[in-house]
C-alpha cells in the first residue's frame, strides 16, 4: 500500500501496521444493492478480496468470507450480514466485520423493467487489541439503478449504484472521519426455484486529512444466493425481481 505524508499520526500509524483503510461496508466486500429484489427473504453467501494496492496489506489481499440476509417487503428492504476477515498479516488476528442497511424503492416501471432505490447502511470492523486496536465505521448512502429484463426460466438483474461514503477510523483512541465517493455495480441472477448467484465490484475514492493523494481501493465480490417466502410472517414468495 502506498504511504502518504498524512497530517494525522493516526493514519500513518495505521498504514505502518498494515491496516487497509477506506474499505466497503462489510470489510473487503462490495457495497451490495438489489433494487429489483422484490418481496421475500434472500440468503446470500459472500466472498470478497481487494484488487489493487490500496485494498491490500502490503503484497497480500485480505480475504473476506461471510454472508448477508435481505428481507424484501413491498416498498423497502432490510439487510444484515457479517464477514470473517483474514488479513494475511501477523499484526492482526482473523476478525469479524458486521453491517446492515435499509433500502427504499423510489421508482419501478409497471413491468419492473427499470427499478430505482435509495439505500443507507452502516458497517463496523475491529482488528487487534490494546495499543494496536484499530476500528473503522463505514456509512454508505447511495442510489441504485437496476434493469430487470423479462427472461424465460431465470431472472438477471444488472445494477449500478453511486454513493457518498462516510469513513471513520480509530487507532489507539484517536479518531479521524472523512467523506468520499464510491460506486459499486454487478449482476444478481436467480433461477425459478430461487437459487442464484451474484458478482460485483466496488471502487471508492477518499482523501485522508493532509494527504497529497486519495486512497482508491478496488474490491471484487461474489457468492451464491437463495430466495424464498415466509408465509407465517406475511412475506410473500417470489424470485429475485419478483
């Protein structure tokens, strides 16, 4: 990872410890959108990794494994998830990160060919203990645009989502908060039985205080999914896009 002449000793120390700054909502996993999800409950397996220097610790890319759950109602969705992060360093042990969001449908064409939503979320990650304890909070706020073309036997949902991104890091009791811009995009797909898969990328640019250059982590994510109904809770069924 590149070193910058930061004004705050916090960021310089974080970099020297190998901490990857300015990550996604769930650590090293793209900020996930599914504007055309529709109603039902979706369970998603998640895998994520960094692709460029700003998303790596030295020469190694942290690996994230986990999952998230989406509950889709008529007008909004609720998501929660967690990832297990292997930092690939000796400085920090393997840790968990947590995140969640809520999304509101703003626009849907009668045939659901085009769907637009707005989404706000929060993510938390902590690494290390004592003097080396590092924590970060991420607050992505964005708008998602998805296409939901009619296909026989399957649903394919390509989507893109620009966002504002608030990033707060804390090391040894000292904190710094910055605001950046990010965009994620990908494809969610499902068969008629609700079994599917997803893939996405995420790019973020954020400039820590006193830095001469911005950090621009680029992250890849993918996983499997399963969508179903929960009649006892009044949540109707349907496949992605239903």
